[in-house]
């Protein structure tokens, strides 16, 4: 069942059985709308180089990397630029098949024919050996969604081993779900290989999608750097980004706190059998609102009265389990009592 099909199904099920526990909301912007910062009242000139340095300071990365920190309009925009470049050099691309279908849409729009690998119930990197001297890029997400946790040390080891199989291999790390600073230890370790491109944005931490992001390139990727410099955000977007990074720097922490509260409310309402099926790593991952369980969505609805997302909602998946979320209204703030 694909995402759009599931949304229709979800509304129909909730309408027919209001007692169902809705653990299938995915719109974090709607759920956390009250935390979204306002845009600046006045737009002034903001320079991309200053924003790049501000972003590096926030995430405790070296200031000398500022020429490699490409300011863009978010992770989608960053991937569009990278994918078009990868097509121009006849590169190969691997995407997680059960994370975000938009990855495949962007890749195909750029003329690529990506391969895929599963992340549920755990990441399994493609076993295909290197074929030639063309660039080969693998996209991963850390923390991984809908897996709902950071990559483990062993999984990072496997990624580094995959890189070492060919000097032409590189990583694309989507760090948009990492709401802390500095970035997770696994992400920093992969950056230390010198063969990773990190993508980040204000989409999840500040709840402003398709507005501002940074793509941290490798030192040798000058062609990509020129492509980003030729396609900047608008002045309004740059002004908003400065406001978010300087005046609203505490918002990601507020988002993490609110999501932790919502997760606890979800856990309190789940049957013990279902709660026990959620891995501890996803239950404790900061800012997480996706919780995979090794139970089919039909079983959860029929036997436990819980409406969950089938894994296929996130893309191609052969895993029979499902994913719970903590974003629906029952897990949000308690409305004030009527007077």
C-alpha cells in the first residue's frame, strides 16, 4: 500500500471506528505547528558565506570547511543538484528502498536509474562489487527513518568497508533528522573518511521545509560546488535562515522535548505486547517519532485496535512489519478545559 493510498485508507478506518488508536500520522509540521518560528519582519542582505560559517559553528565543524559548505534550499534541492551532476558523469546511485520514495523521484527526474537496498528491519548494504571506474554513490540516512534510530558502530563499520572496496565510492548522508549538535558520532566518523557528502536543512529541527540547507562537499568536488553557487536560495530564504540559526537556535531542542513527550504518551496507550516489540534504540533516539514493530499492520488493527503504517508506505519493502508514529492529536498537548 503506497502513501497516498494509505492516507485514504487511514481516514476511512478512523471514521468507521473512532476507538482506533491512531499511530499513523506522518505530518510533523501539522503536529508541531505551534513550535514553528515566525519569519523575520524585515528582510536584510544576508551572505551565504556568513550562513555557512554559522552552520559550521552550530554543529561544531571546522570553520575552514566554509568553502565546502554549500548553501542551498534544503535536502531535496541539494539532492537534485547532486543527482544531475552524477548523471552527467555517468555515475551509479544506491538509494534506501524503504525510507523516502521522493529519493527515487528525484533520481529518475535527473536521468538516473538507481539501485536500492533495504533498511528494515536493519540496513543491508548492496552486495554488488564495483564494476568500473565510474563514481558510485550510496545514500544513507542517519538517524535512519522509519527505522527510528542512529546507525550502530557495526553498521558504520559495514559502510566504511563498502567504501574501501573501491576508490570511486562515496556516501551521501542525509542528516535532516539529526536534531542535536554536534552531529551523531556515526555521522562524524563517516565524514572522517573524507569520502562523504553531508546534507542537512532546517526542515525538521525548525519545521521550515524547502527553505534552507547546507551540503557539505568533499574537498575535491569543485564541479558540484560551482553548481550550487549558481543556484542559490532567495534573499527571503537567506534572511529566514539567519533568523533561525541565530535567534531561534533553541527550537530544535524544543522539538526534541515535544516529540519525547508525545512518544511517552504513545507508549502509555499501547498494549504491552506491542510496546515490547519496539526496539529500545528507537524508543530512546532523540527527536524520533517513528517506531518499527515486527507485527503486520493488519494484526495491529485487528487484534490490538492500533492503526499503524505498513512498511510499504515508505517504499519497496519485503519486511512484513509496520511502523507506529507519535504525531496524531491524541499524543499532543491536552486542550484546555472549556469554561
